[in-house]
């Protein structure tokens, strides 16, 4: 495990597999209960995710289907700026949210749609020319532990679809830079929430 600025990160590569697994957890202290809703809004407002996702990796996020309050089909467009000569990636996932009132928590999960014909909510587009379709799974668990303390945990499993993983990218993943940057960005966005597009969305929707 690695720890940086209060973020604990675990990384492993599944044996004989291209899948990389990252787990991370952090505790946000000196926050207000409203910050719990603000944090959730960063994930619920799919099309705004490129505005805060670290490293400029996510270039665009499209909602292909929003078939229930907490369920969507999402297409994410990924650019690996760390490796400028690599092809861009995309991923199409089922995204689901689960409100857990007995635990003062919200769980968000996403999982790639591998069989394009299996989606009953919308037609799954083919990757554009030159784009590689990757697979990804993730779980985010956000819990209001105390009145001013929020617990944030994540697990991610990704197959970036490289024949040979570039050493620079492998080092970036293994050192936990992505979850560390993700957590740092979340803290910053919540602290500077006033006047943000997420605040406007909360006013428009009235509730989550």
C-alpha cells in the first residue's frame, strides 16, 4: 500500500491478465453535510465529468440512455496524454447509483458493456475510426461518517487494450497517481463549489 496526503492506495495487476486493479480510500474532514451532496453531484452529472476528471484524460462523456433516476448508459472518450502517440480510447458502461440511507451513503458502480447486442436501453455505437474500445469497471462508495467527515472509497479494474503496456503508463498506474489526483481534485472542487456548473445542476434538479 502507498499513502500520500491522507490517501491510501493499493495496486495490483491480475496474474496472466491485462487487467490493472486499483483500490483507494480517503477521509475528507472539516466538511459540511451539504458537501456529501456536492461530492455525489460530481459523479451524477455525467456530461460535466471532463471538467473535473484529473489529467485531462476524459475528453467527453455522453449519456446514451438515462432510463431511470440512478441508471444510465454512458460513453466515455479517453485520451492518454501521457503517451501522445497512442490511439485514443473509449468505453461504454452501465452506470448505476444506489442510495443507502441506513448507512448515510451512496454507491456508484460502472461496468463496461462487452456484448453490444445485450443492451436493451439503447443502440451501442461502434468505435470511431482510430479509437480503441477499452473495458473498465469501477465502484465508488461515498459515506457521511460524521456530521463533518466524509469517507470516500474506490475500486477500479481496467483493461486499456495494449498488446504491450508502455512502461511510463504502467508506472503512472502502479504508483497510484490517478486515484491520488482524483481525490485531490474532488477536495478542490467541493471547496470551490459556489458558482460552479454542478451547483447550477443541483438547483435545476432540486434533489438527487
